[in-house]
């Protein structure tokens, strides 16, 4: 005789499993290769009157132009208590949330880049937020956790669960100096894990990225991530910057280092069993053909990473035209139109 109660239990389990699987499928519904752009300057550019035009010279929302060029992912840097300076301010939690909501409406996937500073954090500077100055190490760990939790909660309340979140930006020598310097890896790992755990608490499916520069420099990456693993830093993805322009004073062509980039990504996957992603790339806006060719090559190398573990390639501030930003590595002309370089994202296979 069939046990009705047992059948009900089995049916309930199957339904719950299906619902859970469906929820996961919805959360991770887009496993396509990420073709992205960090456009954190955009609100300031728009506020100061910069006008964006498509290739036909028609005024257009920058998001529409990017989407038409094949961009499917938006990266947003986030500073703790920034000022209102045009180029080196903004990017507060509230502005990040507003931009993330806007990106979501355009159907974009979203990456959040937590700098843990009031302004630029990069290999040359990792200054702790002014509000955190004088805090001892246990308090700094709480600062990182609470700030990260606050940003993630604000995003979630706005209907955004980012697919990726960076704990720190270009941190080859650490972050939140001096306590989080690589001179003290146990402390740096504590700070990383405080950010990781806060992210996962709010959005368990968000992938945590640790990010350093010089993506073609295998020795640099091995040294850093060997220490990260030895000190039990928690992360999901290895993020790389790749800027051939900055590799030496004579601004070499990408062909001198592109194979090293590919080899390094392959090694990172084999050595640490993590996914990899080029979270920043850029070339000279004055040489759009070379930048186009470079982007095609970077995308190709990333796609070739074994096991599909090369997740994507993101351009850093392609829309940040030199006439506005004085930054030489955008992919936009001073006429407000994208250069040929941006066609690489839709032309790449």
C-alpha cells in the first residue's frame, strides 16, 4: 500500500528543490562572457554638461551607446566619504546605488569596486578613510565589515544584487595603510575577510574579487596570491588590470606583453583553482585602431582560459573623453562619439 504521507513529503522536497534551483538559475541567469566598462565618471560628466553622441552624431544616453557596442556589464567604484571634486570626488554609496539601478534598467550586469578610501586607491596610494583614522586593528576590521554591509544592504534594498564585488582596488601592496599593508599579511587577510563575509551575508551569490595590477606579470601575481592563500584570505575571482601603456616610459605596443597576460591567467586558474577576469584594461584614445586590436587580443586570451574560467574583460572609463578627463586611455573622441576601439566588444567572438 502506498504511504500517502511519504508521497507528500517526497513531493514537497521536489517542489522545494525546483524552486531553489530556479532561484539560483534566475540569480545566475547570465553566464555569458562579460564585456564591460567602468563608467564611474558618468554622473559627473553629465552634470558638467558633457554630451554623448552615437556614431551617426545623434545625441544619446551613454548607456544606450555602450549597449549598442556590445557592453553587457557595468563596474562602479565606491568611495567611503568622498568630496565633490569633478574628477576625484563623488562615487559615494548613494551615487553608486543610483548608478547601479540605472545600469540594471538597461539590462546590465553589475560589478561593485570597493576602494575602502575617500578617494583613489591604487598601487601608489591606499589611504584609509578619514573617519577611520586612529582606529586600532580590531576596530578597522569592524569598519570594513560594517561599511561593506551598509553598501551591500543599500544596493539590495534598491533591487540590485551585484554579480561581482571587489574587496579593494589594485592592492599589490595591500589596502588601508598602514595596518593593511602586505608587510603584515595576517592583518591584510583579516580586512579582506571582513569585506568578503559582509558581501556574502547580504548577497551569497555575489562573487568576491581580489584585484592587482600588471596582469602580464606572473611573478607579481604568484607572490601576492601565494600570500593571500597562505593567510586564508577568502575570495572567488582573481581580478587583473592590463595597461600596456603604463608598462614602461616608451608606452610599448600590447604585442610585447599579450602572451604573458594569457599565460598568467592560465597559471592563476591552474595554481589557485579560481576564476579570472580582466577588470581593467585600456589603450590610447589617440590610437583607436591599436586599442581595438589590443581589446580583441585581450578578449581572445581571456576566452581561451581553460574550463571557461576566464569570465570577461572590462574597459576602464571608455567614455571618459580626454577633453573632459585629461585621461589618455579612454575609447571616446573629443567630439563625444565612441572611437573604433569600442567596436571590439561587439566584433569579438
